[in-house]
DNA sequence: CCTACCGATCGGTAGG
DNA sequence: CCTACCGATCGGTAGG
C-alpha cells in the first residue's frame, strides 16, 4: 500500500516532468502562447485531460514550464561559471557557457528566455511578471560576478556594472536568436567576441594582461 | 461609372490599409501568431469574411503586415538618418531615431521586428524567410552607413563593419524590449549609450574629437 | 490517468 | 463588403 502509493506519486512526478520538458522545448520554438494541451497530449501519447489534470489550467502549466527552464538555465550556464574562481575567469566562463548552451540547442528553438521574454514583454499578467523576474535574475548574476570581480581587483573600480551587464546580456541574447534565424554560427562568434571585448574593457590591467577573458579572438 | 469604380478601389485600399495597420499594431504586442481574423474584424467593426477577402489567407495578411511595418521602419528610422550628412552624424542620427521610435511607441508593443523576428527565428516558412530578409536589410543599413563613413574618413580604416553593425543592432533591439518589459526608460538610455560608445570607438580621431556621436553622455 | 463531452473560436468557403 | 455556414481545434469539465 505504502509502496504502491509512493510508486504512483513517483510515476506522477515523472509524467509531470515529461510534460514540462516537452512544454519548455515546444515553447522555445513556438512560444508559450503556441503551447496547446492537445498538441502536448499527442506528442506525449496521452489524453488531453491527462495532461490538463497535472496543472489545472494552461497558465499554471506555462508557469511551471518557466520554472523548469529557469532550473535548466541555472544548471547549464550559471553552475559552470561558479566552478571557476571569482573574477575574470568566472565571467569569461559565463559567456562561454551561454554560447555553448545556444550552440548545443539545449532548447530546440534557442534560448527559452530569449523567445518567451520578448513574446510577453508587452502582455501584462502573471507570465510577464515571472519572465521579468527571470530577466532581472540573469542581470543580477552578471552584475554580481562583476561586483565580485571588482572586490578582488580583476574589474576596474570605476566600472559601470549595470551598463556592462546590459551590454553583455544584449549581445549574447541577440547572438542566440540570430543564430537560429539564419542558421549561421557566425552570429555566435560575433556575440562571444562582443561580450568578451566588453568584459575585457572593464578589467583592471593585471587581469587584462593575464588574458583570461580574451580567448582565441 | 469610371468615377464610381475608382471610388470603390480607393475605399478598398483604405480598408486594406486600416486592416494592415491594426494587424501590425496587434502583432507588435501579441506576435504574428497572435493575430486572428475574428479579432481584427471586431476591432475594425467589420465582418470576418470582409477582413479575409482582402488577403485570401491568414499568411498573406501576415506577410502584408510585415511589408507595412518595413515601410514604417524605413520612414521612422532610416529616413531621418538620410537627412544628415554621411558619416558620424548620420550614424548618430540612426541610433537616436531608433531610440525615439521605441520611446514614442510607434507600435504599441515596441519594435515590430524585435517581436516578430524572435517569434519566428526557429519556425521555417515564408514568414521566417521574409523576417530574416528584413533583419539582413537592417544590418545592411547600418553596415552601409559605416562603410560610407569609412570612405569619407569618419570611421577608422581598420573598423570591423559587420561586427560593429551586430553590436549596435543588438543593444538597440534589446533596449527596446527591455523598455517594454520593465516599463523603465533606463533601458533605452543604456541602449543609446552602448550604441553611441560602440560607434565612437570606431571613429577616426577627427570625427571623434568633433563629438558628433557622443551626445550628452 | 481515461472517455466523452461542453461552448467558444479558429481559418476558410458559398453565395450574394 | 455582408450573412450564414463548414470541420477542426481550443481550454476546460464531468464522472470515473
């Protein structure tokens, strides 16, 4: 009885996870508005009501897909950077991890947040609010790493952290959707080069001389 | 008879133009996929089939809306720049015209192409093909102005025109959707500053010293 | 997790 | 440019 109940809950969690992964993948291509319960059900070999029952409404499903995507983003991009020492090395790794995440098509339609944030930037509601928070979180990650770098002397005292985080995130996000639009890896190379040069311009002389953030450019 | 036929055609053109303007406005908020014939009809006080008859299919309507938006983009952003002399002044005006276009909400949901290009970057078909061309055209405008500037000595001989055009377009586009997402004009200020600094870094010393591209930053 | 169903809306057509 | 209509699909519900 206990074991069977646990197994049921475990199956339920697996099914729920499978639905959300499929939803996040689809949303990266067609947007969160492009999701339909019927299509998810067909692709997963389930009934519509079977999919629906896990979430109670389409919007709850969409919000849960955003949560899943945020976790994947943290794992694929932020975590690799955290394995590097603070400062220039960590920032360079963050940039490379984003480019790699885009290039490997972790989501089939490119960066989940690139697609969905632009989709909802002018559509008030819970989805926009959640996506706006995700965007602020990402800027906070970059800004936090820059502040950390400044504390240890890698980044110039006078660096405008907010402006730098804006510029680095801009060129990375744009590189991702340009890569998907034209199917041309040159966009990723341009994005990486721009982000690395922006970072490089903010480094104090010793860190810059060490070449940690310069890469093969 | 002649006059009446002309009047009819003229009314038809006006109706068609009204449909497309409404479609482009709606698409800037909800995307080209968010357009429905029923909603357009309701908002315009027409019947569904009345809207439909002008285009023959939803995709033709969407393609026509892209054409209209491309014209507005040319009028609002490229044309003001063409009124300036070639070189640093023209490039600075292009940047300011984009920021102004974003700030004035020429389209209610922000830059039409920012929304729709990201929407279709991974969805093969005629819409993506047309939007990809619009994106290349925009890069060509920026690149062309940079090459022109190089010819007259405003822009450094060694400038990497493709890379510069990528960087300038990246920060402008991102500024636009960030402005809409957070409702905060700081994003526009950051985008303008980043674009102007990128431009400034590519100017030959005499043009840079003249301060044409620096603005109030 | 399923079948069977609801009213609403979708793009598109017929006929005028 | 309209009314009237088509089959398909939408999110969601009832009942199990």
